[in-house]
């Protein structure tokens, strides 16, 4: 599973094309070979090791999440948010300015209050995306905090100069006491020509530099760093969730692969017990076993099937056991029709039924009965497998050392459904043992069974995205 790498070096913006050499850390921060060498293979963002590897496209590249690389100057959302936020600030500043002058006894018209507030605040809107992009590009870390600090000092001064220049171009940048009106510092409205009043421009520059750096530039940088950190953490969480899901898939497949040979060996053992006493019966068992193996191969790799298909498989297994036990084995199936299309884990019932045959019916000389029932109980599917065998040693005995089949079935149910499942094995009051399985009731059309049923992990990934 390959990490998602960016298309450009985060330090010098050099392209890192697919197949080209690049260096990246565990968070996916990407650097070209030259920058990685200058950084001594240490990521300036997270201080992790930079690993040299060609850029790859893997399963983690599929979801198009909004990473910090996408939230840049080319992002319309950033520009919209910038102008929207500064418009709100301008309106708030307009209200406070208007009422402040009105309460002081020298009222200002609402139009002038709007002009002054918007010339001071809205002029930050076109500069904010640039500050945000540069703050994301030059982020602080233990390895580069001094160098990045000097860069941001220079950028903060450049921001203040650009802001003052935009304010100076506004017709509300300066109050002309002689003309008794607002004028622009760099535009002569009488002559309709550019005329920079350098004295006023310098005064404004020294007046606005401290406030622009502390109250505007630094908050934008802090917000950019917070967004960048959130995006990295979210990408890491998504990767972790995907890795968790892949590990769970592997674990489920391993459990299922344990059940398949377990079932096969036990069935072959039953066949071998008849080989020298009833060749015809052994031959029938081999034929039926081949049908079961063919049915199993049709669902290879699938973790889910329908209850109807699972009952078909269990029915084939019980036919094999009936050849062995003859009239000693009776089977009663009582399944509600609405449950036949319910989703169930494949090879879920066979180990439970086999447990009833081996530990129940085989120990009763006169033979016995196995009951298989299925009902829908609100949002749960309840499946019971009962027998009238000798039962367990005591009512408190919960099979402390269950066989491989039951143990693997328990682990699969936990991996698939978490706390929404249960497998309870207990003695029946009338004799024998009953196994009760409860899982979430979910319908599925035949032939369209999901092979990945990690609903909890999928929901978590969607929330993160």
C-alpha cells in the first residue's frame, strides 16, 4: 500500500513526476532529491526520516481528499472564504466606527464609515490567500524554526507594505483637513493622475506595520498552520483506517482459510471411517464432498453470502453425515422466509452444525435430532442450532477450550460485526446443547453480496473525509 505523494517538492516546488525519484516521510510530505540532501533526509514538518522511493500510485491515492497541497492560490474556496471573512470584519468595523464617532459628538456619515472600514479591512482580502499559501509552504518545525522565522519576518513586512499600498490607493485613505474630505494618498482626484504623497505614505507605513503584523499576518499564519496540521492528521487517520481495514481483511481471510481445511479434514475422516465397512456409502460421501468443494470455490474470497446459500452448503454437509449415521441423524430446518436473503458470513453455520453432530448426535446410540431455526428479531438476525445430545458437563461450562471451528467462527463474527454480534453456546433445559448466533439483519440480493463488510471502518473514513 503506497503512500500518497505530492506532485511537487514542498521546499523548492520542483516537479516530482510519476516514476521520478522523490523523498517522502510517513505523513506524505514530498521533497526532491536535492532538497532532501540539504535537509539531511529529515522532514522539516514532522522531523521524520525522508525515504527515497519513486513516486507510486496505490490504493491510498483513490480518495480525492482536500489536502494542504490543494488549498492553495488556485483554490476558489480560499479566495471566497477570504473575501467573505474580511467583508464581515469590514461590516463589524463599520458599525463600531459609526457609533464611536456619533457618541464622541463629531458624527461621521454612514457612507464615510463604510468607506473607511472597507478601505482598511477589505484590502486584506486579496493578500490573505498569498499569506495562507506561503505560511503552508514555510511551516515551522524543530529543524527549520530559525530559518522559517526569518522568512516570515520578511513576509510580514512585505504584507504590511502591500496592505498600506492598497489602503493608499483607496479614496478613504487620508482625511484632508484643508479640503475637509477624504482623499487618496497616491491618486490626485482633481488632476486625475498618480501623485504619491511620500510623507503621508511613510507615516501610514510606520503606523500600520505593528498592527498588520500582530493583528493580521500572525493570525492568518496561525490559521494556515492549524489547517495544515489538521489536514496532515486527517490524511494520517485515513491511511491508518485503510491499513486497519486491510489488516482486518487479511485476518478474516486467514480465519476462513483455517475453516476450509478444518472442514475438509473432518469430512475426509468421516469418509475414511466407512472406507473398509461400506464402500458404497464412502463413494456417495466423496461425490457429495466434491459438490460441496465446488460450491465453496464459487464463493472463494467472499466473506458474506446469503442465509439461503449457507443453508444449501450446510444441507450438503448434513447429507454426508446422514450417509454415515443413517437413521440416527434427523434434521429439522425451520427458517422464516424473510430471512433467506439476509447476509451471513460464509462458512458460519457449518462449524456450529458440525459441533452439534460430533459432540451431540455421535454420543447418542439411539440417534438424535438437530434443529436449525432462523428468525428476524427487530434489527437482529437470530440463528439457533440445537441438538438433543448429552449436553455439556455443567450448565456453567461454556466450552472453555472450543474447537478450531467454533473459535474461528467467534473471531470472524467479532471482526465483522464488533459488539453487534453474539455466539452463545449453552445447555438446553430439555437436554442437549443450543448455539445461538445473533448478528445485524441486512438484506442482500443473490449474486451481489459485498465482499468487504467493514461498515464501522468505512463510516469512520467517510467522517474523516
